[in-house]
C-alpha cells in the first residue's frame, strides 16, 4: 500500500496494544508524567499515543522492505517514538534529525545518532539512506519542492520515504494556526495527489496501491476534526 488512511479511533488503540505487546512502545515513567502535568518537569514526553497507528504502519513497513543493517533516518525526530521502536526491532544503523537541541537527550543516544539540523538542508551525504521516516512532520511548514529534492538526494536508489500527516479528503482550513513556529496544514486528497505528482519529478514514485477514502474523523484538535494518512514513496533504482 502506498497511501492509506486511519479509519476509526479503535485502530489507534489496537495499534497501541500491538506495540506494547511486542515490547516496542516507549512507556513514560508515571512519576515523570505527573511532574510534567504539575509543570515541575519541562522535558518533553516521548511519543504520542494518538500516533500509534502511524508508528505501527511505519515499523511494519520497515521490517518488510528494509534490512536491519541498512541506514535509516527519522526527520522531525524530537520526541518521536519511531527511532526507539526501530531500535527495539533490531535496526542497527539509525540516525535522527530535528531543529530542537533537546533531541540530544532522547533515549538510546548511545545507539541512535541524534543530530540537530534542518531536514530541508541536512548535513548528510547523497545516497546515505535506505529509508527515511517522518511521523506527523511534513504538515508543519510544508515546502514540497525543497523537501522532495532533499529526500531524493538523501535516498539510495530503491530507497523509501515513509510519512504520516494530518488529512481529510476535502480541504479543512487551518489559516492563522501556527505550531512550532510554522504554519499547519491538514492535507486534502487533492494536495496529497499534488505531492505525489511533485515527488515524481524528483524520481520518487508511489509504492503500491493508493486509498485515500475516509468516513470517520477520529482526531479532534484545535477546533478541527480530521484523520491521519500514511504514504510510502520509492526512489527509482
């Protein structure tokens, strides 16, 4: 499957249970969670339960399509659970990049190569990675030409880019809403199709079937109701 959509809220709970049962999920210490709630601890909690479906989709794709000794990069990685999950799955060549300097304090820093930097202008050499992941990242400050150009540069021939993002088939306006100092986009079906078209000009093509049909809106945030979509692109060999 190239593109799929979170259809129900129950899928999130099912995915979380799957990750937990396999020993892959990051479990935040309950004391730390309470201290954050009381504003006595400023450190960001790792992972977001709402993104469990996205994380599981991505992890299972990695297992199926990428060797565990092949290089993998996660972009927008601060507080992301996917590098941790991939590490626990046995992937041994993991890098993670984010603008937030706090990324250097993420778990498994002795095993995962965390770097501070802009994923639109990365410090890595061309043809460096077999897989690049982005969990709920590209909808913030979306710049398709710069993003896809850099992804195409970084990926090895035959490598994959896998991303999840906020989505609803019809356009949902987010005008005036900013997150992380950037604009926020809930992708429409037309915008995903345009993303795929632009990707094609950079040698990145859909990998499998596309199904962007959606019926339920399981996510409710900032006065908007929508869902998540997941997309896999492959660089031409």
